[in-house]
C-alpha cells in the first residue's frame, strides 16, 4: 500500500516537473522566435498617457497606426499595451482565441459596478450568466417591450417640449435609463425607480474619479451609493420572491436560475449583474442617439428623407397609425442605415481591453502574458480600405453589407453586446416619434467632441426643446408648414418662406 502511495506521488511530481519544463520551453521558444510589436513605450511608468490624453485619442491611435502599422505597442496608465487595428487581429483576440485573453478592468471600477457582473468574467461563470442575459434580451423578448418603450419615449418627448434649451445627451440618458429599468424589472413602482435613479447617478459621477476612501470625495460617495443600491435591490428581490413575480425579464431570469447542482444565484450576484447591465445600457445608447440627431441635423435632405420614410410606412400600410410595431421597424431601411452609419462614424466604443492570460504569439509578434490588448474598433471603422471616404456620413454605404469582421459597433465574439437588439429598438422608437411629431433646432456650436467618457457632441448637443408640430399647426391654421422655430424668438415661428409669424401659443 505504502509503495502504491509513493508511486502515485512520484508520478504527480514527475508530471508536474515535465509540464513545468514544457511551459518553460514554450516560453523560451516564443522569446526566441517572436519579437515585440513595433512602437514606443514612452516615458518610464507613465508611458504615452500624456500624449494620448492631450489629444483626441482617436487621432493618437490613428497616427500610431500610420507610423507602425496595424499592430503596435505602447504604455498607457502604467500598463504595457498592444494595439490591434486590423479586423483579423481583432477577430483573433475576440473570436478565435478568446480563451487566451481575459477581460480586465481596474479593481476600483469593478468594486463600484459589482465584481460578479458578467463582463468582468471569463470561463464557465461568464458563459452561464451570458446565456441568461442573452435570453432576457433576445429579439423575441425585446419585441414584447415595444408598447412600453413607446410610452416612455412619448412621455420623454412631452417632457422636453416646454420651450427650454435641453442637452440632448442628458435627456437621452434619462430615456435610456427608464428603458433599462423596464427591460430588467418589467413594471417597477415609481418609488423604487426614483431611488435607483438617484443612487445610480451618484455612482456614475464617481466611476471615473480617483479611488479613495476619503469621505466627501466623489469615489467615496459612489461607494456609499452602491451600498444603498444593494439594499434597494435586495428589497425588490424579496418582494418579487414573496409575490412569486418571477416573469420573463432579466430579474425573473436571474431569480429562476439553477445550476446543475440546483444552486441559485446569491443576492450579491443578482445585484451586480443588474447594475452591470444598467451601466452597459445607459450611456452607450444615449450617446449614439445624440449622434444620430446631430448627423440628421447636419444633413437636412437626409432628415427629410428619413421623415418621409417614417410617415410613408404609417400612412400607406397602417392607416396613419403612428404606433410602432416590430413589423414596421423592419420596413424602414433608410432609418436603419442611418442607425448603422451613426454607430460606425461615432464608434462610441472606440476600443476594448483584454489582458493576455499567457504569452501569445500572433503573426510573429509576442504579446507577453499580463500585457493589455486593445482591439481598436474605431480605427477599423475609419479605415478607407473597408469604408470609402470614412469621415463622410453616408448611410447608403450600408446598402451593401460591410466586409466580414470590419463592422463591430457591438463588439465581437463571446463578450459581444447582448443588448444590441434592445439598443436598436430604442433608437427606432425614439426617432419615429420625434421625427413624426417634433421639430428642434441646434443651439450654439456642436463641432467639438466631449468625452463623458463616450464621445458626444460638445455640451451634449444643446437643442431648443422639440416643439410639437401638430400643436403649432392647430394653433396657426393659416400656416401651411411651420418651417423653423427658434427658442430665442419664441413665441414666434417662421413660415415656409422664412417670414416671422407671431403666434401666441404656450405648449
Ligand atoms: C448603442 C448602444 C450600445 C453599444 C454601442 C454597445 C456596445 C457594446 C460592446 C462593444 C460590447 C463588447 C465589449 C467588449 O467586448 O469588451 C458590449 C457588451 C455588453 N453590452 Fe452593450 N452596447 C450598447 C447597448 C447595450 C444595452 C442596451 C445593453 C443591455 C440591455 C447592453 C449590455 C451589454 C452587456 C451586458 C455587455 C457585456 C457582455 C459580456 O461581457 O458578455 N449594451 N456592448
């Protein structure tokens, strides 16, 4: 018996030794054959952080790509990084060899969102959570939300139409938050929605701030808000369990989950994934909606064409009924192409981060273990080889599908966006009601880009609040068409020949 045990341990020891030898050999082989990608690591520690932040990051990456090619190294915020600006390299990292690269976020950010949120994970936990999130946001599940999303869109638009100047981005954030809450909880009472909104907005203010436990700082306030969010979510979960309200929304799926051994998810895992989804859903959708309005505003002919499409689809087939259905959204090719082109041109998620889990060799280059790896979506979307005249906003380019792996506004592979159908639907619904019923005007300049952290036009695109066209037509029946309204000249508006017409209305 003793001999058997000794043999067993000897085998374990020898096989460990052998694996270690193979591992070392493999590493040496990489080191001998592969070399680091070209590029500059900048100053010790800070690397090229200052260069990147002192200019538009997309200009920084584009100039590097021009100088070094599609794969180059740099050091940002103390981390050595390999940037990948070709579709093949992005595919290698995200789709074909994703197990070699793990998601990576600063610990301070992970703590605020919640460490169990799916996008911080890799492997079996990620796969299980992803399946669950994907089924909650499948096209079938999303479709059912249309009437409720419409209600939110209509009430958001009505709340803007009070003659003030609004920041489009901030208003779109409110809209996206409400839709996020709807898709996670289904119907949720107003008190909970208010409490979640209040605390979530404190959380996001601290998200990009210096992490410290010092009371009074934005990060500390955010940590406190995160704790309160846990309590609110626990309360909602308790109520839902008590009332057996575990329907087909995300919370329902999280509550119904059982693994192979019958284990359920903990309250913490549920809370982290809910906050994670809210985080992933809000600013992204709000930012792209803001860009869509900017691009349409910059091209009045295109705006008219999109409006005409919206109007035609309702009038021709549905007797003028402005209510949206899934079928209607499938019959708006121009609107859809405007959405696709906005996602390409704005490329609000310019790149993503991964970390090499082992030494990796790609096209003769070594990506050492622990280095950050960044597929650069924006550079690919703005490469003239894949998108002719990429700086031009041209929705008609999507009459033909883009080349494979060149279009990734929602990422690619095992971490690709599970909320993409919902995001597109939110855009369709808001655009439809806004274009059919409202008119707005830009206030001030919108030529610069601000990062918050997603790119948005400066000041979040300030517009004079949308005015209800029908209401104006009703009050000024002599006007054949209200051509333009300016918040500054309110309560005047211009008729189609640009004559100022005074109408004494308050909407
Ligand atoms: C226009 C709006 C949106 C854009 C451009 C966008 C883009 C992206 C991208 C590029 C990724 C992949 C990130 C990576 O690979 O590291 C991603 C992941 C994710 N998105 Fe979105 N997203 C949007 C809206 C939404 C919405 C509405 C939801 C929720 C319903 C959502 C939920 C998620 C989640 C949970 C992940 C993580 C998936 C995983 O790690 O498996 N996103 N999104």
